[in-house]
C-alpha cells in the first residue's frame, strides 16, 4: 500500500521525505519491523504483564536498523535522510486509522460484539461464543487468548493494539467467521485500540472499583467506559445492567438502542426462580419472545448476570429462544473463573480471578450459596496498582470467610510486607487471618486444613501463569498448585 494513502488519514501530518513509498507492513514494536515497514512510535503498554515498557520514540534507530522505510512520530526525533518521517499530533489516534486502512477494515465483514465492564467480561464473552457457535463460525478475543472458529491462539493483551487487532480480524475473515465477540478494556478505549471498529452490539456487565492506579478517579474510569457506548450508531444495540447503580450514566451515553438485563429492576431480558447449587445454577430465562428453563453449569449469581448479558447480545442478533437456552446450558469452562479443582475430595477448592472489591464480594457470595461448612479464603493484592482497594478487600474477605490467609499476589516492585500491612489494616479482627507470603505455601496450607464440607477459595490471580516479583518472574498457576496440593493430600501426587 502506498504511504501517501496512509498519510492522508492524518490531515495534520508534517511529512519529510518521500510519501509515495510502498509500505509492506505497519507495526508499533521496533522488534517486529521488517524491510518496507512503517513504524509508528507509541508509548507501549502491555496489559497481560501489567508493566509499562519504553516509549517507542526511544527505539526509532532500532526500527530503522530493522528495515523501516518510514516512521510516524508525535515527538520529533532524528531519522536518516532516506527514511520518511511523518509527524502527527497523536500517534495512537492515527495508528488505529492506519492499521484499519492497511488491513482493509476486516471488522466491516464481521458482526462484532464488544463486552466492557469491570468484572465478567471474559466469562460473558465465552457464553456469547457458546450460544453463537451453535449456528455460526465464531471468533473470540480476550484476556486469556483469542480463538478462531474454536482454535485457540496466544494473545498478549485483553484488547490488542490496532495492527494486532486488525490482523486477527483479517485472519477471522479468511477462516470464514461471521461473528466475533471481544472484550473491550478501559485501556483499549483510552489508547484508541478499538477506534474504527464497526460494533454491532456493545454490552456492559457492571461498574466497580479497579484500575485507579491508571484512571486515578472512579469518574475518569467510568467516562472511559462510557466513551465506548457513545461510539455505537443509532441502528446498533447496547446492553446495560439495570441493577447496577451506574446504569443511568450508560443509558444516557448510548445513541444505540438500549436493552436492559437484570434480576431486580425492570428489564427486557431477566431471570426468575433462580436456584443455586454446588453443581450449577437453574433459572427461568425471560425474554420478550417467551420464557424457558435453563440449567447452567456455571455457579453464582454473578454468572446469572453474565448469562443474561450474553443472552441479550445474541437475542438482538436474532437468535431464537431455543438457541439461547442450548448455548447457556453447554459446558463452559473459563480458566480461573470460579474454576473448581475436582479430584473427588470431600471439600471444595475454587480458583477465581477476583482481584477487585466487587469481584471478591461476588465470588464469596457464590461460595456461600454452595452452603459449605466453612469458607477459607486465600488472597493478596498486586503491587504497583491501586492501593486503596487493599483494606477494602481485606474487610470483604473477613466478612465472607471463616478464615483468611493473606499472601502475595504479584508484588512487582513494591515491598510485599508493605502490601500485606495495607491489606491487614482493613481487618477488624487480625486473629481471623494468617499471613503466609509464599503463595504456594499459602495454598498448600489452605488445602491441608480444609475439613469435609469446607470450601477453599483462592482469589486474585485466576488464569495467570506467572507471578511477578521485583527481581524476577516465576512460573505460577493457582489452579495447578491447588490441584497438585489436593492430589498430594489424597495420596495421588
């Protein structure tokens, strides 16, 4: 593609050099540059590892050495005379348009469902996939991975950077997918990662405290979520949670047609006669086109809400009631989302990603609904992130558990001792809690002391496969550690 075509997408561009070069690739990572590529310098941020990496402007020389024939900058830095330099006001903003144009806007050939919200995005996306996959070839994009017609591929970000995102869309089109469901993170919105995507449906699960290390205030965090809703055209749909205190903000922001879901307040898609058990949840799904009994293998009230959001997404896309029920009743296993460790033991062990106050409230409520004799909760809080939620989560854990084991999460560059002290400050009775910094030892201890009928909840890291310390990153997965602990106790290790 001609560079001039891409430059035309930035009216304020200042160009030095040849604008008529043939561009064979668009990247933001200097290590991925190949001869003939356009390198766009952005402040790179990867959500998976939760670390910031250097500004791309500091790596222009590296990009040029790897073959970049043009560079796009928002801060002027020297480049060789034979490399075309394009200066723009905001490289992230332009990158979304450039990537979309270079890849031929593949999202326009797909029905795209975007799921946003503080908690529940990953599970809701998987439920949408479960329903739509009964009749269509589906793509899925999110925190754990991305999938093309059921085939799992490794993913770096919840919401990838525009060139990665457009390349994935293109792959889905080639594999004849008709729909794609994707998680839309607040960082994805704020960093212009989803600019230019033609969403058919936008869904919002809930709004609670998270990411205040980045957004600073709840108002700024909410505004970022609302911005996504403002993008959808009037002939599209938005799904809102009628039972969430912020629902009015989301309804007012929407230009698209609004469909409400809920268990308490009036809603077009709702559930009644809800019954919880250790094996799953039963409820009657209520829609404008009728009612039907659902027997879901997912546990907890929060998963009823996730199921309603997913059902609403598929309902507005034209799926019938029978298909909704069939999709909701399929086996949906989402790593680290209220994931049971099952080896025939006489106590329950659950691994969940709950890393926010609201998330912990909901998984503890789901745990309590299973009617265990005791709840033993293992949790910690991450370093270099919102510190205000630490004592809040401690109070929640104390109230909802019979015993709390406070441990390390991902300390990153912070002192683990300081993090734990912040957590303990939220306890009314410190004798109810034990501190075991080594997360593996904490999990082993919880499993060791569990008695018949107890439930061990391991919260905070969920699907994550590493633990980030100040000086190193360890391989670590809560589920595998817990599974090994249970097996060892049973004499099968």
